[in-house]
C-alpha cells in the first residue's frame, strides 16, 4: 500500500479491506513531527499481513519507530490489528479498554496524549459506537473522525451499542470543534467540516421523517421500515441499515413519539406504531 502525506504531521496508509461498509478500506494514520524519529499509529485496522508490512514499511520510510497505538473505537476494521502494539513494544490507547481483547490504557474525553512530537486530544463522540473517539490534532486543528463522519456516504449507528440521540449530539459537538479538516476512518479527506456535518444532520433528520412516515403507512417491524425507507440502497446494506433503523426507533420511543407493541405474553414485541 502507498503512504500518502496529508499535512506536515499526518500520513495515511490504506488497508486492503474494501467493502460496501468500509468504502476503499480503512485509513490507518501515522502521525509524527518531521525528523522526530517516531510516529503514532491511529486505527491499525484489520489484522492482515499485507497491511502490517505496509505500515512497517511506511514507518521505516519515515525513519521512524512506532511510539503508540490509538483506537477511535473497537470495531474490527479499525482495531483488529491493535495486537501489533505488542510486537512494537508500545501502549494501546482507547476509550473503553475492556472492549478490546488485549491490555490497553484508557483515553478519556478531553485527555491529551503527546507522543512523536504530536498532541492528540480525545473528543468522546458516542453514537456509531459507545466508545467512539474523534481525535483532534492540536498542531493542525485537523480532527481524525473515525466512523463518526465518513469521507463518502453516511455512518451506520450500530445499535444496540450505537445510540441515535448520542450520535446527533456528538455531531453537534464535533461541529463546535471548528476543525480545519476531517480525516475520516474511510474515504477521502473532508476539507469543509461544517458543510459535511450539516449534511449529516440533515440526512438524519430526513431519515427520521421517513421512518415516521413508514410507520404511519402501516409498516411495523424494523425490517419492513428498511424495505420502504432504504428502497434506493443496495440490499446488501439492508442489515446494516436495520441497525440504524433500530437506533432510530429506540430514540423515538424514548421521546414518546412512537410506542412498541406488546406480544401475546405481555412482553415487548418487535413491532412499533406512531402514537
């Protein structure tokens, strides 16, 4: 894989794991001040030999060793290769260490991590996943946005760990960061963060209205809502879309805008209706 320089402290290696959900693949970021001899690896990605060799070669080409591994969140396409940190002899940092199957240190909201001549500030942005972090690069005011905002398309709110209300609040929090650019976990750089976040908020508002309209039209289950609301989306993505719909339905239930029907035994069914 090719190392691409994005700015004076940030380089990226694209993992060879393209898919409808990962777009071209996972962006693994290598951050370090020029000439410092070290880099931070953010989101090592999938545990693939080809990708490991590419990351090692990229660091060697920069005359740098790995100083730390930081995860935006625990999903496998971002964190499966976190175990490489053991080979590199460095610490893994993540918001919820218990979510990864290896020793890791907590990186709390607002905490700063300085390595390789670069300072990363953790911005907790739950929604896509409960442990999701965006990472502000203090030297450039760029934000590594993980899966919170992608370079193309929109993000799955991965219910039940994902939360729609939290996701919307996190989008607004990211907007307040006044980033100079967003470097996403998948897809190209976004040079106008405010516009990208505005598009995401508008998209979620539109989807919520469509979910309510589907329920009003007689659809009751998440699967039925997906068929109507995501009719223009490749069916291969419908299982992921259903997770987002479930997150949307949970939000609407919490707001008492819809109700969940009871099954014959008196428990909650997987059926919903507008109040």
